[in-house]
C-alpha cells in the first residue's frame, strides 16, 4: 500500500491491532474496540496522521471477532472543504450587507461582492483578496479606521452607526466589527459587516419629527386654546351677577367678544398646524 499510515512491504498479519498505528492512535483504537464489543454496534472514528485524515470503522463479526475498515478520506475531505468554501462564498455574495475580514497584517482575507462593489464606488479603485484593507484609502480614512481596527484586533467587539456621503448621496450605515480567534483563543483577524440602514434611519427621524409636532400641538391645545376659554367662562360667571350695572355688563360682554376673537385665531392656527403636519 502506498499510504503514509503504513510501512511499504511490512507484514501486518498476526500482529496485535493496537500495534499497527503510532502510540498516539493506540488509545483511540482501544476505546473504539471496547465500544464495538460492548455495544455490538458499528463504531466510527476519525483521526489525523500527518496531513492525512482517516476514518476507522469497526463492527463485530461474531462475539469474538471484529472487522475493521480504514479509509483515507483526505481527498474527500479536501473536496468537501472546497465545496463548503464555495457555498459560503456564494451565500456571502448574495448577502446585501457588506461582509469582509482581514488578518493581523490588515490583509483582506474574505470579501463578498457587496463589499467590493461598495469600495469601488467610494474611491473608484478595485480591491481584491490579498490586498491591504487600506488599499485606495486616503490619509483621513487611514487615521479614522486604523485605531478602530486595532481595537478589534485587541479583542474588542465594536458596533456603531454613522452618516456617509458618496457623490452627493447621503446615507446611513451601521458597522459591526468582531475579533476572530483561533483554536488557542488567539486573535488572528477581524470580521466586519456593514449594513445600509438609511430607510430605517429616515423612519426614525420622521418619527422623531412627528413626535415634536405632536408636542407642539399639545402645547397649543393646553395653553393657547384653554386660556380664552377659561376667560370666557370667568367673565360669563361675573356678568350673571344681578348687582352689576349696565356699563359693567357691557364691558364684560365686550371682553367675551375679545376672547372669542382670540379663540378663533387659535383655532385657525391649529388648523394651519394640522395642514403642515400632513405635509
């Protein structure tokens, strides 16, 4: 056999099966055999030998014997990984948000189509995997983003919103930056996601403006409208006094007329305000 796990030309017959592999694999093999003989069911395990990946299957042939099948799955695993990477890239490219990542040297490692297209629109320069994340970035952009990226590479998760302007078009985005760790929990890079939130932000601003208009309307209703009404009610109560002479009653009536005119003006202003709200 031409396989890294076995020595070419060696005779493995009549040898203890736990001695066929390296010491590192003996413990795995013993546990697999114990499970097979105890459960009576097919047992599977995977292990590496160098850069090769193997699958070991063990099933009882009878209560005293077992059949073991060893398969070199290195090529199959490579195909699966390539397929997985292709599928992930396809998913990322169909994602409307801008997705990218870079390593500790600020080299672009992954980037979906939305991110690459956005970078090209910003500075009319193409960016490709393997380029520096700062390719095409001017001095002000470098000074802005370098401290942010360094924070993420030190283990900080960062989230913020900002307003941008590209060729006269104003829009809002939210940016999410997260450190990426390896199996030893060491930061090896940074993942970034940028999302266009212009529609949501405009809705929030519109809601805030509407709330301000409601507050203005409530103020006019509670102050400007209620004041003349209160005056009319007060004067009407006074002129009902039978001890008032005609001059005093006439003065009260004139005051009521003035309050009514003031009330009419307030109502007109409220109608105009409501028409303004509709716009």
